[in-house]
C-alpha cells in the first residue's frame, strides 16, 4: 500500500514540517519506497514533483524542501507498489483537466477489478488501479456535467462513484481542484484542522519540533490529512470506513461519517472488502 | 514571444549542455523572462519542472541542471508573455492525455483569435492562446480517432489542424508523445541532427564548449530543435514558413518543406499573417 498527505488552508502555507516527517516513511521509518510525488496548487496552476526513488533519499524531495513553496492545497504520496511497476508514469499524484481546472488525485489501497476505459475519453497512461479509478471518476463527472456543477452536486456524485469503485477493494484517497479537498477513507485516514491558538508540536517520525505560533496569524486555518498522524501531541480525527470529508479554506465544510470496521492484521479490510 | 527547445534521440541523452545555453536567453542574453518549463519523458511518464521566475535565475532550473536527467524526448520553453499573466498555470509546456499517452506541447507565437472550447471535453486551464490551441488540437484528434491511428494519419491531421490555427497568427510549436517529436515553423525554428562522427561544439550564449565524442557512441542519434541556433560551429537547418518535421529516434522521418518568407523587423510575419 502507500501513504497519503494532503493540506488545505485559507492562507498560502508551507508544508515542509509535515512533509519532512512524512517522507521519512519512504525508506527510513517505514517502507513506502517505490517513488513519491507532491503537487502544489498555485491558483489554477500546479507544480508537481515526482521521483521513482524513495522520498527519504530523493534529490527531488530535497529540492522541494529547499524552496519552501507556499500553497493553499497540496497533495503528496509515497508509494509501496501493488499494481504497476516502479516508474514515473505510475507515480501519484495523478492529474487531469476537468471543466478547465486541474484536478489532482492520490490513492492508498488496492482495487482488484475496474471498468475498462479503453474506449473512454479520459484514459490511464500507466498501469495502476489508482490512475484507472481516477480516470473513471473524471470521465463520469464530465459525461454527467458538461459545465462545472455546484460543490454539493460534485460532492454527491463523487460519493456515488466512490461507492461503486470501493466494491473492488481498498480505496483511501485525497482529491483536490485547487479550491477544495475531498478525502475518502476505506481503512486508514486521519486529519487535523489547526487554528488559533496555535501551539508547539512534535513529529512522530523524528521528534522534530515546531512552534506554529511563530509562523501563523490568528486567522489562519490549516487542515492536514494523512494516512497515520504525523505529530504526537495533537488530537487527530480518525476517519472511519466509508467516511467522506470536504475541506475548504482549511475548514471541514461537509462530512459523511463512516462506520467503524475491524481491520485485518495487514491493515486491510480483509476478505470482507470484496 | 518565446523560445523553444526540443530534443529527440535514439538513446537516453542529457540535455544540460543545450539547456544551459538556452536558459541564459531568459534574463541574461535575451529577455524571455516570464517563466520557463521543461518536460522530460521517461517511458510513457513525464517529469515536468516549471517556474514563473526567469530560467536564468530559477532555483528550479538549477535543480534540473544538477540531476542530469537522461531522456529520449525533452521539450523546454522560456516565456515572454503575450497573452495571459505570468503564472504557473500559463507556463509551457502544456500536457494532456491523448489515447492513453502523455502529449507535451510548447508554442512560440501569438494567435489572435481562437475557437471557443467552453463546451469541449478538453479545455484550457490558463489564459494563453497557446494552451487553447493545444486543447483544440487534442480535442479534434480525439473526436476524429477514438483509438490511436497510424503515425501518418496523426502527422497528416496535425498539419490540417495547424493550417487552420495558423490563420490566426504566428504558430511555431514543438509537440511530442514520448515516441516522436513534431516541429512546425511559422517564423523561426532551427534543428540539427547529430550523429557520428561527433565533434567539439561551442555555445552561442556563453562560449561554453563540449566535446560530444566523450559522451556518445557511434550509434547515437540526437536531434535538437530550437528557435535560434545554440552552437556556433555547426550547420543548423533553418525551417521555413509552414514547414513541418517529424522526428523519431533522433532522425528526420517525415518532412513538409515550408516557403521562404521575409519577416518584419519584430521577427513576425507582419500584417500578411492574418
């Protein structure tokens, strides 16, 4: 499987503190070493950095750290390959144009059977289940809505499509169009919405410390979504199976609460998922 | 206007020597300073680096230099904005999925009027004429051919679409799907196909020297396409107005020869272009 990291804020924010803990899981504190990618929205544009090397050791990841890029929406992914070889084409996050916007998607899970998209307008380029699932969502959205519908309609239809795809396996994902961020949980996904009063926090992966009061104003709102919590001394919300959250400007705007499920020893839903 | 750089080879090749001369034109030897981008194909995947800063000064361009990424197909662009503000979303090269492949496109020119794509499946995200023209090509290709046709059919239809778009202004471009590279000239585009015996060459922009015999084998074929020649002591082929070249594995495979046109003082076709 893989791990996911997303950030949605109301002011352009630097994700380096979170990313530096997260990337250690790709080769140092965990084994998600089959490449990484990170996408930063800048308005409607996206900067995307990928490497097939482990994020913990990648010079591209060092480059990301140096620039301190500030963004309202960021999605990162460290890969442990299940389907598709280790290569740039199979590296998340994936990106497609929908209604004149960049949509960025990253997945943690494994989908065993998926619709055939060979005749569709939007097709996968690599060989992952993840990109195929994203293309299916993009294609269905474009087919139903020729022009961009309301956020409520988008959120509702993505839930419908997700239920269909989640029949095929584990489907934790983060999706953003640069305005909002949607997170769906099958097995493991956590989030925290930080706002004033900010405090000092410590990373799980290397004990690194930051005092957010030095970097924020009282109006800042910053949501971090990730597979497993990145800090020790904060209260992360664990999402449950089938849970959906819609974040905008650093806040939770819409939510569908999931149901608690016992996971198998390997962290999956076990045979019950199919 | 802008400047273009493309490389198409039969062995993965490092573009640093050419790119280091080219990027000087973005702030040092010339004024194409409104951002840059460079896309490297790796199989069907693409690594793409962009910055809205001038390429000559950009830390992202420094990063590109450090990695010495080897690729069969590379497209780079330095921008001097005509339409669309200076931002990541308006930075070439643009990328779209066509028939399950990444297609990468960069444009030098200015198209004054273009078809409305607001109801189309493939739409521009930013506000440049260049991205709109590329989306028009992508949309028409997908509409005519549900599955990928032959290279001859692709080359023929792209010529037809280009003639249509070139009515609206200057349309020099480079386009690649990671297998081949197509170059079209309205005003300024030059290329060179290097093969054994390789020699020592000197850059135009800073007199930097390289001896290709130290980096090549006798079977290597490397084509470089660019707005204005990058080296002094080589014979570059100047493309003429309406000229098309199709390169594959570092060689010229198909060609439509253009016609010689006198350019206006500003390097454009003057009023005759409309």
